[in-house]
C-alpha cells in the first residue's frame, strides 16, 4: 500500500459507482464533524482513493466517503489519503468490507454487492472466495433482489432477520402482499416466535395473515431452556446416566424435566 499523502479535497470525487454504501451516506455526520473540528482529520485513518478520469477530478473515493463529506462540511482544504490503483470490482470489495464491518449497510447495498459479484463470477462459491465472505450470506443477499422494496427495507433496518424473511417466503411462495404482511407481523417477535410462525405457514400452505395470527395466538410459544449443572447436581446426573445404561446426560435431564412437569413441579 502506498504511503499517506495530503490531498486537495476538491480533487476528490465524493461519489462513485464503486461506493458500496448508497443509503443515508450524509445522515448523522455531526459526530464526525465535531471530532474533526476539535482534533483535525483522523490522521490514524486516512481515506482510500484511486485515480480517475472523471471530469473535474484527479481521484475518486473508495473508502471513507462519510469522512470526506464531513471534512468538506467543515471547510477542510486538505485531508490525508492513500492512493491505490484498483479496478472497479476490487474497489467495490474494499468499500464494502469497510462498511460491512461497521454494520452500516442497508439491505439494498448488500444486495447490490452480491449481484455485482454474481455478474462477474456466475458462481457463488467463487464469488465468496474472492470477496472473503461466507457463501451463505452472499446467496441470501442475492435472493433479496426479487423481494418487494418494503421487505428489503425491513431487513436493512434490522427489524426482522434475513434468515426468517427468506424462510417466510420459501415456505409456500406467497403473493407480494401476503409476504409483506407476514414479515410485518414478525416485527418485534422473538426468534422462537418467528419459528412458530414459519411452522404454521409450512403446515398450512397458502394460509392468509388473519389465520396465521389466529393460530399463532392459539398455540403456545415453544420454549427453549439452557440448563447448566455444577457440583453435586452434575455428579448426580453423570451417575444417573451410568445407572440407566450409559444413556446421554442430556437425555437424563430431559427425563427429569419431563417428570417434574407431569407432577406440576414447575420451575
């Protein structure tokens, strides 16, 4: 990597097709601006730029777009930057990695990155190896291209996790209207509750949202328990496991909890 240089801010194009973050880029810059006004531009974290033939500019931004906007807003004339010669795909990968690590990307941006990789490689495994991301994630992001915008927004805002959204669609491939209503119903629900909704859909293909709500409210929510035993309790479970013919310790606990519930000895 080349060393850091002071670059005239007016020579840097602040936007580019390789910038992975396109949503709310200029929102919430106050903290960055105050920090720069107090201490100057972050000397420990220069922006990354690459040469460009874009009219009026010598360089374009790759990493640090929000830092660049903040610097412009407070009137800085020069900022530290690292200059590298990068092709479009590599520049986008670098931009995406920085933003994904800071968890600042909307679903639309993740989807765009995944599709660019697919267009280049036409193979998710090769795309994942190049990008350095789990292939399951890339496939998941790619699937969102065909989903309604409202669904993409819900996922991008973290209101419902991507996995449950995909399962909700692939359980019986509902209409867009029904899909949106189902995912909206999942907002605010726990992981177990979302699994319960998915189970209802799988068992009743084509079910409408009002019937899903009715069944969800009528059925008890599955409960997941994590039990940890130490000391005499742990030793007792190990002994019981051997006494019952070396059955698994977790099966001993299951039997014990089941018997307690039958006797209505609730914990």
